[in-house]
């Protein structure tokens, strides 16, 4: 079968690398592992497609004995012929392009697969970088961008393992081994010159040109230019790979962080590593004051206010990254303290549809040419945008976890601990004081005639009263004391280290102070509050949490039976 000329050149470019049927190599396995990490999938593999098959160079995440599949059933063949930068397929066994793929058939649980082409320096798609998983998903723009960088590093590894030709060699000498192999595979040789074309960002999505064209000049000059292009490419990809590795490290730390302060520290530390010599700041949105507060900064001579209203930042107003160079015609954010010679990025941190903050970065890109500057700015934009998304995701998860935790242990009306938390805490405190032979006091409190408040002022006024009592207890107890809403209009105070004498004294003081709680409703103050109290201590009135609560409840019932507005010790 005679292949069309474009396919012949593509296969010729693949053969030049002498990669087919080689053994495992750690460098390719590490790149596949990095691809799996970036995409958050358990499986990744690197393949090369010749005229008859798709051959697997590296497979990470599954122990498959399949090393190649027929080309007409391969996923890689679709990837290299796909017009877009990435080909993603959900439920592969239901898709006609992947249904008969032997590799996927051996793992029927795979419900997502995506592939990016491996584009060599001449612009030919010689293979694919693929990721797969057992859960449906969509790759984000940042994940695709980082995967494209990994794909570029695969090509870099191919170039490094083959080596760069000496300046004395002619360009056609690059394909000597490939030419020898072509007739054996039934592919006609080509007399067309093997000129190194420009590989632009259209195939990779990151940066501009990776190679300069070398179609003119002597063979020695062309060879020297090729070597310089490859060296420049190696330098750029190694720099990008270092930043990508740092981003992955930062992501791991952010996912493991427990509070917001840890997130601030991680972002600051890695900003210094990712953008050495540049200045920036992390701003967090203050819901109560409706302003952005600077919680951390790095570098020198920060040209931004430390706090400002959201409307002062174009990124927050637009809901996307805002980049400004030092041109006077640019739309500078109003939170800047100076606009002269200031290139900067403002990137909003968005999570769960809410603005959590902003990353501000002053850029000081210095390169030789305009193309280099543009490439660096584009890549810096990718990095800082990814940082903002990772930080926002971590903060969003922390806030969500805190909200769930608060819902589980706090009473939503009064802000005090709820009954469930009180019962668990009381058990723990009883065990602790029993071991340490320490006292423990408990006061059960009930608002007298609470139904009359609801009848006279309405249930909304009753809720206002309960909230006010909750604030009173939070302000009137010691730091180590635990105030809880037991249910309805009943409250419980747990007083670690308090003897019976001290507990009674505290109860008397609270009984008097609570009468001064006044609640305004519809312009008028409601009647002053009166409460009944039952006082108990461990272990005089109970040797367990259940017995203590039972004794306190009986003392409270007795106080109410004696006429209310009084304190009774069990």
C-alpha cells in the first residue's frame, strides 16, 4: 500500500528518532507520571504511531501486557489526525473511535481518555501523550496547557537521546538511519529535502515559535542554527518543566493545608520560587467590610494599596485575568500606587462561584527579542492563573469544610455549641477530670415564661431574645468554659476546674447579670429576662455525663416548681 506523501514524511520523521521497540526509559516514565498528576487521572501513557500500529513507550498507572495495538483500532491514530490540540472521549467503549481498541477493552472500567499529539520539530505528529481514568471528567484549560508542556518535554527527550548533529554534518545526514529502514517497510524513499520547519505554538498552545526556520544559508550554517534552536528549546522547556514541577509541589501542599494561614504561606513561598526577582501580593476578600485585604506579599517596592474596594480592580470587575504593560494607554487598576514602568497581572481567585481573593504580580520579563518577551508573558500568565485557581480551590475547600464543621457542632440561631457537641464534650471532660482528680461544674439554665415572649411579641422576637442570650453567654464566660444550647430555651454551661462553691458563685453572678439583657423589638424594649438554674458538680452529683445531666435537669425542674427565677443545687 502506497502512503500519501504527508504520511511518508511523518513516518520518516518518526524513524529518525530510533525510538520504536526500545526498552523502558525512566525519563519517559517520569513524564507520563507527571501527565497523570497534572490531569488528576490514575493512568497515563506515551505512544508512537507508525504505518501499521500504535506502540506504547511508557504506561503508568496500570500493569498492562499490551505494548502495541493495530493502527486501525488505536486511539493514538485518532489523536494525531485530530484537528484540535486535544482529543477527549467519554465512555470509550461506547464511542465508535475507541470501542474496538484492545487496550481499552482490557480495562472496561475506563470512562475517560484524552490525548495530545506529540509534534516533532518539523511539525509532524509522530505520537500521542494520553491520560485516562475511571471517572468522567473534563480537562481544564490550565491542565491542557500543562499537558502540552509535558508533551513538549517528550519531544525534548527524543532530541536529547538522539543527540545534535555536528556542525560539519549536512542536514540530510540526520535521516540516514531512517532512509535505510524505509525500503524494508515498503515505504518509498523521498528525494525531497529534509528541511527543519518552524514549529509554532499552534501545535502546542504554549508560547510562540520553538524553532526558527533554517531554510537558507549553507549546510554548516543550517546545522549550527539547528543546534542553537534545540539548545534554546531545551533551555526553555527545562525552565518550564521546573515551574511545572513547582506548581505540582505547591498543589500537593495546598491540598494538605488545614487552615487559611497555611494557604497564604504556601502561595507566598512558591511565588518567590516561580517568579524570582518579581514582586507581588495575595489579597483576600473581606466579606464584612467588602474590601480586599493584603494577607501576604513578596519582593520589593510593591505598587499596590494594601487594601482596596473590589471596584478598583479590573480583574475583579471582569471576572478574569487582567494584564497591563507600561503603556500610558492601558487600563490601569485604581488600586495601583504608581503606573509608570509597571507591567503587572491581576488574577481573581474564584471558587464555587464566589470571589475569594486576588493574586497581584508585578512582571519584570527581560528577554532579547519581542518574540521571547511575548512567549514569557504568555507562559507567566498561564502560571499565575493556575496558581490563583489552585489557591482558590484550597481556600474554597477549607471554607466549605469549616462550614460543614460549624453546621455539625454549632447551633445556627444562637452561635453556641449544639446539644450533640455538648454531650460529646461533657463525656470527654468527665473522663479527663476523673483521671486528673479535678473538679467540674455544670449549670443548666431555662428562660422563665419564654412562651409569653412569643405570645406577646411574636416568634421573631423570641428568636432575637435567644440570640441575645447566646451573645451574653459567649461574652460572660471564661475562655475554657463551654456554653451550649441544650434545646428550645434551655442552655448548659460546662465549667472545667470549677468546684461546687465556685460553680454556685458563677451561677449567682450570671443570674443577676442576665437580667440586664434587654432586647429592642419594633422600637420598644421587651421585658427583662428571668431564668431558673440547676447546679451540679462532678462527681458529687453524678459519676458520668449522663448522670450529671440527669441531676442538673432535676435541680432545674425543682427551681421552676419552687416559683422560678432561682438557683437550686442538686
